[in-house]
C-alpha cells in the first residue's frame, strides 16, 4: 500500500500529459492506494511506473526539511546587510561602497563553495570579521566617506524577527562607510575576492575535504 494521501495528477498536467493519460493515472493511483498493485494488469503497472518516473522527486523526512544555502541564517544575515547598504544616502551612480563589495564577494564565495553553514561552520565564520575590517580600512583613503548606521540596521533586522543576529562590525558604533570611484572599486573587488575566496576555502570545516578548485580568474 502507498502512504501518499493524494495523487499528483496536477503535476502531470503541467508536464504536458493528456487529459486521458491524467485520468488513467488518477484511476490507477486510487485503485493501488486502496487495494494495492497486485491485481493491476501488467500494462497498468508499467503505466504507473512511467508516470511516477516523470514526476519530480519528492524529499521526505530530514531531507525535506534541509535548508538551501540561501535559506541558512548566516547567508541571510550577510544578504540583509548587503541589501541595506544599497540604500545608503549620497552614493553617486559611478561609485561603489567598499563594505558592499566585501559582503558581495563573501556571498559569492559561499555560492561557489557551498559550505554546509551548520554550527561548526558558523562558529568559524567569526574569522571573517577582522578581514572585512582590514579590507575596508586599506582602501578607505582612495575614495570619500559616507555614513551608514550599522547598529540601526541590526536593530531593524531584529525587529523583523531575527533576534539572534549579531553585529556585522566589531564596533557597530563606527558609521564610517567609504565609497570608491569605479576605477578604484574594480581593483579593490579583485583583491577582496582573492582574499575572501582563500579564507572561505580554508576556514569552514565542511569544506575540509572539498576538491573543488579555486574559481577561475574570469569568474563572474
């Protein structure tokens, strides 16, 4: 007996199966669900197997509850800060914020290597805080400075239900927010990418046995 409580005939419709095929699947599924497949004709059993092979696989148990990378708390935390930075006041069309570049490249490194981002990984992720600060500080005098309220952004995220989220900065009362002209930003991005990719690869325990090579130089 099948444990499924409903057939998936609607999914067959979206896959282009005819109304007659869908009707036959529904009838055979219902019979098998009630009485088992032992009394079905061979052709009917073959038809059911063909229909179910065409349907996307469904996960169950722990696999169904497993979050994607972008659903993980650490990834969402970084993404939220990156999105908030996009709305900083005073940024010109030909400028890019150093902090936004750093966070974007960190997210891209995560996308490339796909660490698990479970507890062992997120504990080790604290190693990125000093590098973020260092990268931004090294380029601060090559542009001009705006202001971004890191503490206020965090307070807003927490008010939205993310109460366990931490500050991005070691000192979130520091609102300095360097912005760079495009020519400087491109070189800074390359440097930030190289250092963040290397740290991502070497820091997360879930990547200890990965054989994935470093991204190519023209990675985009």
